[in-house]
C-alpha cells in the first residue's frame, strides 16, 4: 500500500477544491453549487486560505456572505478567491505540487481525498 498521495490524487484535489482568502475574522459564508452541496464557512483567523469542496471544475458557484452580499461566478481550479461585493479576485495558487510528497495519515486510510465533503483551514 502506498504511503504518499499520487500525482493523480494531488491533481484531483487541485481541480475540485475551492480556496477562499480569509480576510475578516468572524465573517460567515455559505458556498454552494447545487442544493445537495452546501457549505457553511466561518473565518476564525485572517491571512490564511479556507479550502472547501469538492466542486466540479468550471461549475457555477454561489457565495453568500451573511448580512452583506451574494455573488455567483464560475469556479476556476488553481486559484484562491477573494470575494467582495461585485468583485471576485483570483490569485494563482495550487494546493499541492506534483513533485512535493504528501504522506497519508497514520491510520493509513487510502482514498482519494477529493471524494466527500470537506472544509479545511490551512
């Protein structure tokens, strides 16, 4: 059994993970692409990126900042998003480089991480 994520697994994570730039502590967001894939996000620290997914590449995403605004846009993999009223800024960023080894967790669970819902602060 392999001990590291394969290039394919890292590529799948890069293609299906939405990255939101955490810019204001205490903000609450809802992010979705359909009524079966809705994520609630709260920002607990700034200067980091929230990773949320999975979402199909190039799908229509909706982001609602509670008590502020709603935005819709096409999800482009490989970018971190800073979303404000009437504006989405994209910053080129890959989560995982093909040449950087990523070790599986100690429990040895072997599955493609992009399959299933997740929200991760890094």
